[in-house]
C-alpha cells in the first residue's frame, strides 16, 4: 500500500459539499466529481476524500462507486481533523 503522500490528490479547490456531490462513509466526507486529480473533465465518476484530497476510486456508475466505498475501511487515511461530528 502507498503512503498518503504518494497518492494522487485533487489539485483544484473542492467546492462546498452537497448531497449531490458528496456522501459520508466511515465517518469521512467523500467528494464525487467527474474530473481527474488535475481538474480535467472525465466521463467517469471519481471519489476523493475531502480532508486529504486523496483519490479513492473511479467508476462509470455513481451508485456502484458509492456502494464500494461504503463497504471499505477508510481508517487508513488517518484521523479526519475537519469532522464536525
């Protein structure tokens, strides 16, 4: 497994999370957008951890992407200092 510093991180600023572009999994806010880590538009959905901006996974179906991420243990990303709950 790679260190977090070696993972692809979303470079543009993350817009305000909404119900349409984010969800909570394992106590972390996950941001979903149709852009790669540089901000270039894609035809796939890509999930990023909001706190670390680390790219988690990409898939052509948003529901499948959400389902897969919710089934994983995201504690390897470290403690989320931005959590309000």
